């Protein structure tokens, strides 16, 4: 395997871009390269060796990798690690995609895990906990290494990571989590398209993502949506939060259930406008041609002092066809009703919630073609993740819930987690095809792990 040490002098007019980097943007000078070869005959070594023999080829390959650090002159990202600065992404009701850069407020280890060579990265990719589940072999990784590098470069630029000095969690998130899941999504899109004949209109593939609060599902959706757009697939994102009742509707629900704390505020089954979700998902499925447009509903959680209300329709983002994929995410997506005695044993107040859940399959789950389920070992992680976020917000001088308020907030969701997650993990969502279901188990640091 060849290892290259390259120093590059950036142009004074360098400007970052989310497109592939045209060579004209750079003033590239290869200062030195030190090559040591082994007997390996893989595509990786061929890639590096050919790059060494042909500098112009190397520059073309390099242009799909990281940005250039204008201070150091070495290949890297222009501005370090955004996650280590608590500056990643949050849901935003104002943008066309529904997502924007914003505080993530999570705690990550900071031990560096520098990518010193292609061989190291190749070995790291092959060691990922999802590889066997997805049917990936080392030879398949080798054959597609250019895509791994390109997608990794896209995500590093998106999250403002230093690609040459990735921390362990950053490296894990990108190459063990986000890219493998994206490859799975690509495969699902291909299978979906193969079901239609030439000339037929192909409705967008709906991928449902069920994941507990605080586990990073919004960031995962943000990364997937970004990669879809970078690979020229038109996508739309929607959340079950977008279908909450209006403030007036929630107040009525509270009045009808005065002794049920689980329905006092938004969250559990019964606090959603199911007809709005049906209308929205049906309309999205028909966006198969250019020029077709629709607005996506959005919910303002900050309205009425945090009690929330549906956002003004004039502020709803617009999406245009033809759509390739729809990412539909939610903390209770895929939950299905259980026998009354089961839910009452968890919490008697769940009986009404369980009854409400009977109508949710027709409003949500039946529209989903493929499923991603994020699995956690202990629902109490939700409390810890929320507490981390609020502590970080308070430390940053921003308003955040007290520890007591966090406990009260999460307590409204824990009964549903304890009741419905075991069945979701063992059986999958109702009507789901095991061949179109990906279960990703994560640890307390929100990183994927090998399933037990």
C-alpha cells in the first residue's frame, strides 16, 4: 500500500464550495511525496500508485477529497470540528429542506483518530458494525472506495470536520453510520424503481425513520437528505412533529382528558392531526413531474410559551417534483397498538393512548415503503440525552429546562417507549417487509454497535 504525504499551497482566492471542486479554483503545488509500496494489489494501492506516477491524475482524485486549510496549507477542512463546538444541525421550520445548521448540544470524546492513509480508512470502513448486516464485503468496499471517499468528503464539509484529523466519534459517525445507511437507502431506491416499467411514473420512495428523541435522528436525516441532493436525487423531509394538533386542538384534547398527564401536552398518540398527515403524504406521493409543487406543514414548538402551535401556512417550505425519496421521521413512527392489559401494566394512562394509536397505521405507516429503526438498549437514555442538551444550552447562556423540568418532560414519553419499543424491535412496524427494514442499534454515545 502506498502512503503519500502531500503539501499543497492554496490559492489566495480560494472559496469553499459544496460542488465538486473544479481544479481552476485551486493553485495546487505538490511539494513532496514519499511512497512506500507493499505487495498489495488491491484497487487502493493501484489508486495511490497510479496517482504517484501521474500527478495530474492524483490532483483529479484529490479534488474529490477534503477542502484546503488556508492557514496550514495542508489538505484539511477550512474550519475544524463543528460537533466538538456543539454546532451541528437542528430542525428548522423556515428553510426549504426543513433543516439548518444549529446547536446540537451533545457531548463527544475528543481523542484524535487521524486518517493517515487510504489503507487505514479502508480497514476502518470494513470494521464497521453494519457491514455484515448490509451484506458488504471487503471486496465490495474496495470496488466502491471512490464513493466512500467522495461521500465522506461531502459529509466532512457539511459538518465542517477536519478530514485529516477526525475524532473517533466523527470517523465512526461518517464511515460506520451515515454512509452505510445511505448506501442502504440507495439500494432501496434501486429496488423501488425496478418495480415499475419503462415509461411509468415512479412515485417517490418513502423511507420511515423511527428513532427515540435525542438519539440523533434529525442529524441523520439531515446527512441523508444532503447526500441525496449531492447525488442529484430530489428529496423531501417530513416529521411526525409537523402533524401536531393546533394549539386550539391540543387544548380541546386536554379538556377531554383532564386526568391524563400523557395527553396534557403534545407528543403521544392522539395529539396529531391525522387527516393532515394523510393529505400531505398522499400529495407528496404524486410529485412525479417537474413543475409540480406543494407546501409542507411545519410546527412551531416555541409558540405560546413553548406549548406550541402549527406554523403559519405562509411560512411553510415548498417542495418541487419530481421527488425521488421522502424521509419521514418520528419518535413513535411504527408503534402499533398492544393488548390493553399490556399497556395498563406499564401505565394505566396509556389505555387511551393505545386506543388512539389504532388510527395511526392508516395515517402514517401504510405510506412507508422502507424502514430504518434506530434501536436503543434502555429508554432512560432519552432522559440522559435530553439532560445533556439542556445542561449544554444553559452553559452556553441560553434558556434551558431545569433538571426537574427535563424529568417531567421526558416522563410523558417514557411509558410509550417502555410499552411499544420491545414489539417494534422484535416484529418491526406493522406491514413492514423484513427485506426493506434496517435496524441500527446504537450505544449511549449515539454510535452504531454490533447487534447482540
